[in-house]
């Protein structure tokens, strides 16, 4: 289970969210985006790829994963 933090890590300025694999943490830029399922699912994809031992995954794959997940719900 990844940790979840509000605010971006140092060096990240414009993203809505990001995943830091060293920390196993999903960062969300502001509390406003904490309620955006797309942002959370997109970053969770990066976590799944990391803990699954695969490469970190591309942004395109993370986008497709999140959109596909949201379509099924």
C-alpha cells in the first residue's frame, strides 16, 4: 500500500500528482486533486508497476490504465 501525501516533492512543480518509487509514496499537488479519481488511479498505476517488479511504466500506459478503470466503474 503506497503512502499518500498532499503537496509535491522537491523539484516537482507543475504535476497534479506524482509517484516516488524510493518512498512508495503518491504525492497529490493539492487537496482539490485528492478527490479526482483520475489523478489517484494514474499514480497508483506507477505504484503497481514498481512493486510488481516491472519498469516504472510510461505516462501513456498510466493514462490508458486510469481511463480504462474509470470507464468500467
